[in-house]
């Protein structure tokens, strides 16, 4: 069955460092992959989308890589700030455009 | 950017009663809306997909008679939890997608349902 794995342990980093979050998947051939941010008690907020034929995407301090051979995406936040503390969700979708979500990884940026 | 609202943001109801949650796209027409349920520290689980003017498509294991979905217009979808039980307590989130950008879903802020 399809599986999306994100590290369930929280990632703790110091302000100013680069945070790197991992999303691995199995039994899936996604057309695209998305990253969302979710704050406690709130709905997810879309951050970035990367298509299967793209290797890397950037948006301001965010960078996403997509390796369809390794079946992995890495999500980087450079110059992290305490305001970046949240849960980050990875989602994969095929031709139906209906994404399947991972459980998310909590990021805590310490001042 | 596109905005999706949900109402109410939280609700407490007694076991056996029904609760209706509204999801509205405020500045775009949503041909497709999705309803998710999320338990603490779990991923969003898709419950159903609704297209305006047609019956919702429910995911496996989701009881369509218990979770009634109506998508009567391009800006409004409702989820009614009928005869709610404590195990239905969860965070319900809707999302909407327009015709122009099918890749992008815009999520509502969620509704916390507590059934006592």
C-alpha cells in the first residue's frame, strides 16, 4: 500500500540555522509533491509544489528537492526563525490532483 | 490569495445530536471541495470529495449516511455529522480547489468537534 513517511520526532534547531525536513514515500508514483505548514488548531497552509520532472524549487527562504529515484523530498528552511516553528506536512498526488498527506514533522526553532 | 472559511470554528454537542459544518470559498469558485478529518498527531485523512451539483464521493470506510455532504453552490459545501458519538470527536478541515489551478488546494481553518 502507499506510504508517506515523515519523521515523527520533533526537529529542534537554533535560530539562524537551516532546518531540513524529510519526506519518503513507497508504492507511489506521484505527479507532484507539496509541502504545507500547519499551526496548532489550524488548517494547513500551502507552501510549495514540485512536479515529478523538477529537481528543485525555491521560494524565498524555502527550498524543496524531489528525487523520484530515491523516492524522497527534502524541505529546507534557511535562516530559520522562531516564527517558523510549526508542523510541516508533505503531500503527494497523482493525476487525480487529490493529495495524500504524511503525518507531518514538528519543527521547533529556539531563539 | 484564495481564502476558505469554516463555521463554526469549534462546537460541543451531546451524543445523538447532529452537527452541521459549513465551508465557504470567499473569493473564488470552488468546483471541488474536500473534507478531511484529523486526529491529534495524525495526518489529514480524506473523508470525501464533493463536486458542485453532484453527489459526494466517499473514501473507503467513511459512512456516507453518517457524514452527509452537500455542495449546493460553487462557494459552499456543508458536512453534517448525524447522530454524533464521542468517537466522532475530531478536527474537521475542508479544502477547496478551483478549475484554473487544480494542483492547489486552499484549506479552511478547521472545526473542532467535541461530542460529550
